[in-house]
């Protein structure tokens, strides 16, 4: 009897511990479950086809699947004895629509003198290096292939927007799972990227799904709101809580920010915009290293005034509010980390156009 009582007590204690620990928070099996594929990547689908609840779960899971860039992902094949020069691959598709001449396309793989021309190789020809893609736009990927490459898999990756110069990790996702090699693929919609550039990578396989060759290329990314902004300006997206500083058409800075919350929203603006409450808007009217706000009784370091009345500006926030950067949290101004704000303050001259979308 005493033995039974002791056993019951032990079982009850164990059950209590399990419930006290709550749900299991261990690693979730990554998607896709294809063999020899990096667990950081997941298939990207059209949001219109996915229920709202599943979209939210997918976004949370994607954040959890950020990977360490130090871990190699399907690396280029090693070539120890390297010969000088490059060989052209054989184009197996329709070349009439390709703007880039074939003789300009060089594979990122050197060949040995005794290698046959049919050695497996693959290389992008579209996009071209440093081409810029617009969020939401349809694009077509094209590539050259040679050898016994019958299947391909394509994915993209990028470093997330830094905060105060510090890394926030990486993100990667599939453009397409393993599919037949047709030397081109239509991407219906370029997704949002939390970066100003990203990498496209293609891996080529034989019929038995053995990796034969791979290639990657860098592409610049531009949010859809920024298609008509001037080449040099400050541009802010409230829906993503990001600030960009463009110089001669290229992004020089990208910062996490906090715009207005609730009834204290940050107004949309562009150069020449006008409001009776705020005056003229849409440029840097003046700069001040550390002005005092009489209304909110606080310092606003690295102040860039963006309304003629002085009602709104871009400035540094204080350390207790750093954790809110990336979400609406201000009284209407655009807040930044002090380290980011100090850099932008030194770069931006008075009169710089400012756009808020």
C-alpha cells in the first residue's frame, strides 16, 4: 500500500512539473522537408491564397528560422586546380528576348584544361549584377546551364536592417522548390525585403537530385512607394517603420524608426505639401544638435525639422525606447536610435527633400 501511495505521489509530481513548464518551445521541424536543404528557407506563396491566421503564423515562423550566415548554404563546387580564364556555358533556351549578349556571360566556375565542355555549370543572366527590383513587381529570372543539369532550385537571402550598426540576423526563403530546368522562371511578385539589397542563388541538380553546380548574384531592392522619388532624398515608410536616405539613386542609409502612434500619427508629406496646422512640409528646414521640447520636456538630439512650423522632425530617442523602434511609438516625430541619428544628422544638409508614405 505504501508503495502504491509513493508511486502515485511521484506520478502526480511529474505531471505537475510538465504542466508548470507550459507548452513545448523546442525547435519546430523546418519547411520544406526536402533532404539536404538548409532549414532557414521556406516556400514563399501568394498571401492572397493563405488565410490571415496562417499568414501571421508563417511570418512568426519565418523570423524564428533566421539563419547564421557563417553556415554555408549549398556552396559553389570546389575547384582546387584552377586554370586561367572562364568558359561559356551552353544556352539551352530562347535567346531572342535576352538583352545581355552571350559573350558577356561568364560562369563563376573556372575549368581545367582537360574538362569536357559538358561539365555541369549554371549562371544567371537575368537579373544583371546590381539590377534594381521593385517590391510587388513581376520579374523573370533567366540563366545559362550546361552539362547534366535537369532540375533547379532558387532562393533569396538578405541581412536584415541593422540597428545602430549591429546585425539583426539574416533571412532566406525559396523562390521555387526543386523544379524542372527550363532556363527561366517567372516570379509573380517581388516580396518585401528588410534590406536595400539581397542575393539570389540558383542550385542545379541532376535527375537523381544530386547537386552539380550553383551560382548567385546581388540585386538591389526598392520599396514600391519609392518609384517616383528624386535620386537624393529622405524617404520614410510608415507601414514598415523604416527610413531610407538615397544619394544619386542609391540607398546610402536604412534605419529602423518609430513614427506616431494612435491619435498622434505622423502626417504623409512630400516637398511643397502644406497643412494649416503644420505649415509647409517635406524638406529639412533646419538642423539643431540637441534642442529642448517645451511641450514634452525632453531633449531631441540630432533634430532635423521637416515642417516649417517645427511641429515634426526626425531625431534620436532615448535608450528606454530603443526596444520600440520598428513600431509606432512617437508623438508624431520620427524617432531613431541615437547612433543612427548622429550619422544621418552629419550626412543630411538643410533643404534635403523629405517624403513620408
